C-alpha cells in the first residue's frame, strides 16, 4: 500500500508498472477516481487507471490506441489514428468528462500528425463506460481555428467548456460545448491576446474560477501564471505569477478537487524532453489566502486525500 507519493519519482500502479498518464485528467464517477493520460508506449495513446484512495492506482485499460474503433460523426473530421505510412499520430492532453444526459464518457484531446505541430487540431472520442475502449470520432479545427494545448471544465450547471491555445499559441480560446459535449457550440472567450499561454487548467473555489497556464517553452518548464473570473464566459483578470520561475520544474496538467474533503490539488507534469517516457508527476496542494489568492508551495511528498 502506498501512503506517500514522492514528487518527481517514478510512480507505479498496483502491479508495479510505471504509471503513464501524462498531461492527464482525473474524473470522479460513482465513488471511483479515474486517471486518464497520455501513454506513448507501443500502440497506445491514452491509458486509464482507477483508485478509491487517490494513492494506489490500478491500471484499467488502454482506452485509445492505434487500433481503436473510429466513427465519423460529422462531415469533416479526420478519423485516422495513424499516418499514411502507418506511423503513430501524436495525441496530447486527453481529458474525460461524463455527460449525464447521454450517459457517455467524452474525451477531448490535442492531435498532431506525429512529425510536427502543424495540424493544431482537437479531437473527440466517446465510450459508454469509463474504462472501455473509446470510439474515436476524429479531429478537427474548431470553427477553423488552430487548437493545441487544451483542457476541459464542467461547471456546476453541467455546462462544459473546452479551452485551447490558438493562433500559433498566441491566444487562448474558450469554447462552450454542445449539450452532448461532442462539439463546440460557441467561442465564448478569447483570452490574453499575444501572451502565448499553454497547459491551461481550471478550478472553481468559493464561486470564483481560477485558470492556471504556463508560457510556451516546449518541454522546458517556466513560470506559471493564473487569472481569476466570476464567470467562465465573463471577464478574466490579468495574469499573475505563481510558484517559482519554473513552477518547481512543472507544467500544469489539471486540478483535482477531492469529493469528500474538498481539498484541491495541482497535478502537473515534470517532463523529460529527452526521454518522454521518463516524464514524472508532481502533485501539490493548492491553498488560498483570506482574499482568495491561490498559494502553491513545493513539497517533496504528497498525500492526496
Ligand atoms: C508543451 C505542451 O504543453 C506539451 O503538451 C507539449 O505539446 C510540448 N509543449 C511539446 O513541446
């Protein structure tokens, strides 16, 4: 049993294998936490692990691979999961949310051609169960825009938002999703023009929305900044620095609000740009002062609870 996770170490699942859930996301569903993330080994794209204590993670499935089922659900989506020469495409920052109306698990992600970052597309996949094989519905450019680093956020009223870096990463777009979460419905915000924000992650605390993001420096870490808003599609504040100049050698992946305790954790990647599969995780508690200012301090170990 694991009761302390060492930040920056290799984290293992309950079978003793390295956890590959990079640039990921945790979904809480019916008493279980599901951790989805990038797995670039073999023919895999996205793997999922589950846990009830947030410390011990069971490997559950490779939910998106080169062999996944595909289905074209709109006229112009590209459903190829390999390139013309059979090599892998590049899938980054997969996020999964649950749609209460359709009872589907919906994954959004960033897709590239496996050679460079020129495609700048997003893609959607769906499943009837959290750990089942997702059906890949294909990639597209939302309203024709470039779409790179991304995140999803579901508000209390179940409105979902997809946020992604656009215009060669210069601006951050926020789209409200359709009720079934399968498409963008409207571009509701275009944020921080020319600031080149990547790795967005949103958390709600005391009726305020906080968005963390990094600057654009490839795999190298940089200073994280956050902004605050009263409404997702409202006005966001200017960007304010948080953490140290490399955000403790991390880049945001997502925030987790623990169901019972209400504790909030900053989940991040400590990338290894030279050996991607050796990339690590750093999880830090996110705290707030009396004025609602977020505090992110480094800790060598973490107990997620
Ligand atoms: C930074 C992004 O946040 C990562 O997801 C990845 O796209 C790297 N850049 C690639 O350099």
